[in-house]
C-alpha cells in the first residue's frame, strides 16, 4: 500500500502540480469549448461586418454613378453635336461641368480655392514654379482641382506657383547664377 502514495507523489512532481480530477478536467474542457465557440462567433461577426461594409460601399458607389450619368450624357451629347459653332459647344461643356460640380457639392465635396492664394504645402501640391508679377509662392495656375470633404483633404490640387517677378537674367533667358 505504500507504493500508491509514492506513485501519486511521483506524478505530482512530474506534472508540477496536483493531478486533475474529473471535475477539474470537465471544467477545463467546458472552458476550452466556450473559448472555441467564442472565437468562431467572433470570426463570423468579423466576416459579416466586412461583408456589410463592402455592400454599403458598393451601394454608395452605385448611388454616385446614378448621379453622374446625366452629366456624362450631357458631355456625350456635346461631343456628338454636329455644329461648327465653338461657342455653342463651349456652352454645352460648361453646363455639363457645372452639373458635375453641383453633384460633387451635393455629395459634400468642397473644391479648394487656388488661384491668387498663397501656396499651402498641407493643402496644395506645387508641380511647377515660374516667374510672375505675383508674390513668391502665390498660386498663378491650377492644373487639376482639389477637393476636401468634412474638412479632410481628399485630393490635393496640383498648382503652379510664382517664383517672383522675372529678373534681368530671366528676361534674357540666361542663367540667374
């Protein structure tokens, strides 16, 4: 009989703790099952949320396309017009452009003002500089428009800035050094 307690003591020292009984083993299995189920539930939630986000994004894009179609139709009509009157063509394209700007404003996009403004590197993207009678750093031309929405920059406008008035070397086309 002295060997059973010794065997139990040997097992305890090997496991570094008391031997699990059936109740403890059942509790561990139960908690492990709950953990696995919780992990599976979370994975299902994550997939469901991702699917809903993708679906919502797609609906938003579809809504925007529906709003853009009339402006696209106006542009196509202007291109297909068989007129030699440049002013009439310009007027048609201008109307389509105004319609597009109205759509963007309705979606909450605000066009960023550029011409005559001082260049702000956090707001504008300068792609060139050239001599102009304006103060150095003043925007003299807009290459592409920029937009913000809810105060957040969405697309930075690409601009040309003044490098200041042309000096004598600039006027002659020489090297200013």
